[in-house]
C-alpha cells in the first residue's frame, strides 16, 4: 500500500518552523492537495522518499538536473573541488571557464556575469536594460515567470487593459505601474503597448518557450517579431532562458529559434543542481555593469567554486549528441501521450519542446496563459495523485512543465506511459 506516514509527520514538524513547511511554495502541493513526499535521495531518473517509496521523476529539481540525479561525474568533481575550500570572494580561473563555455554556446552571449539564482539574474538584467536606455517601463508576458523580484510579481490589471497590478502583498503600486503586461504569442498586444507608452519602454523580457504555465512553444514568427519591434523602438530584448538555456538546445532558445537578443538570463542547468544564475549579452550593454560601468550589481557568493564546478561538469556532458538523445526521448514521450489521447478520444492537449513537455486537461489548443486557465484543475489533481501512488512524480500543478533527463531511457518512459494510461482511464472514463 502507498504510504506517506513519515512524510506526513515531517510535514507537521516543518510547518511549525518553516512557512507552509517548504522553502518554495509549489512544493507544498497546495494546488493538488495531499502530503508532499519528503525526499531523501535521487538516483538517475528516480527519487526516493522518507517512507521508502521510489518514483520516476519528471521534476528534476524543477529543471536543473538534465543529467539525472546524483550523476557520478558531477559528484566526483564536487568532491575534488571542495577539498580546496568552498568560497573565496576573489576571482578564480574556473569562473572564466564557465563564462567562456556560455559564450561559446549561446550566439548572443558576448559577456557573462554570474549570480546565485535565476531571480537575481532577471532582476539584474532589467536593471541593465533600464540603466542603458534611461527608461523605466518594462514589458512582460502574462503567465511568464521570471523569479520573485518585485517587478515581475505583477498580474494583468482588471479594468485597464495594460497596466499591471501587484500580484503579491508587499509589491508597491509604483513598481507595478512600471511593468506592462502583454499576451504571449500575441504580437498585437506588444505593439499596442509600444504605441501607448512611446519612448518609455526599456525592454521586453520573455520566456522564449513559456514553461511556467505548462510548456507553450512560441508560434510562427512571434520571437522574431518581438526582436523587430524592440529594434524599431530602441528597447532591449531579453530572453529569460533560466529554464530553456542548455535545456532545449546546446545554445538554448537563442540558438534554436535563431533570434538575436540583447540580454539573456540563465540558471537551473548551468548550476547542475547547485545555486547559480547568470546574465549575459552584448558587450556594449554588459560593459555598463560595475565595476567596468556604472550599473551596480554584486554578490558575496557569486561565482563560488562549488556551484561553478557543478555547472562546468554538467555542461561538459552536454554534447550535440546529448540534445539528439533528449529530443528522441521527448519525442517518445510525446508520441506515447498522443496515442493515448487519440485512442481514447480524451479531451486533452499536449505540447513539447525537446525534453520539456506537458499534458493539459483541456482539448483547447494552448497558445498562452488564457488557454491554460481553461484546464480542468480537479481532473489534473486526480491525475497527479494517481501517478504519485503508482511511482511517477510529476510537478504538483497543471501550470508546470515536465522535464526529461539524459538518465531517462525509453524503457523508463514506456513504464511511465503505461501508468499514465491506467490513471487517465480512472480520471476520465
Ligand atoms: C526558475 C525560473 C526563474 C527563477 O529562478 P530561481 O533560481 O528559482 O530564482 C526565472 N525565470 C524562469 C524562466 C524560470 O524558469
């Protein structure tokens, strides 16, 4: 019998000392209910919880673990580097190596600054955009997530079409007024903002694949059109590649879609499971960052050898062939899901880009967040728990993407598909 009793008592203990018992909200299972398994270890495509349940894992620590859990080469590199100490707050050679690896892979990256999380990277990137343009407003897309910086915790306003409203207590109205909301895959919504706020917009920041409301690919020329509008208006285009960077292609979305950008942000995969982030871009903008320029940004632990080593070791394992393999694994998952949907005529839709995938509980075609909001959330919750009980761990929310790693095999994916088939029959028939 599926038992979570140890996790349940750990959750109770955690709730008395940590808000909600977790250090990042989605881990608490609020949108699906129930008890989150407390994880004790990972091995390849699996995680094991405190009660000894083993799951095939499609969360992968929310994206970083593209090689799978506890990859022996990453662990050995970490063991070696730790013998020399953990942080110096002084320059090291391996920071250059990681920066050079990013520049070599990502077409628009000419210079790199390392930080400690994706949130820090995006906050810094919009500061650079504002600093170099001398403008204050930014455009983001409804449903795109850029970490928990104030400027990004903005919801579409109800009355006014375009002005954002704070999406969390503690975010000021002043901050919200500088963030304009557009709709992903809807270029008119961006054009309208540029008309309305002519000469005031510093940058457009976008997840090139909107991976934080499920996985939604950009349609048609959406990304190139963004490039053109930004150029016409002297605004910077920022690709937030914290999720897509080194995940959907060797050079991320920047390479895959062939769209030139001014700034990019990274995190997740470049830390190989340790805390890291980076922002990068054109030299003329990056040279404005302190100490070479006036735009201030700093970090006590930025570029520490532990996180940098995990990043280098991870990127070293990501060859062009690795991305072919991730594509094949992703395609295997996609075909299996499509077969289940078609054979049973289920009201579901599905998207995939490389090793990122999601199944939406709606038969509507998914173009942006508005469409995802039509999903049947209670069906998703039943699906989620059905899979969990059968040893498949997916993200506990309809609004999240699944991640396949290089440690997943077609056999592991077939096992997953068998369980998905069984669970969907229970949920939808
Ligand atoms: C995860 C994520 C972030 C935030 O990164 P953290 O390391 O969690 O701060 C920012 N942007 C995107 C696109 C992300 O997926």
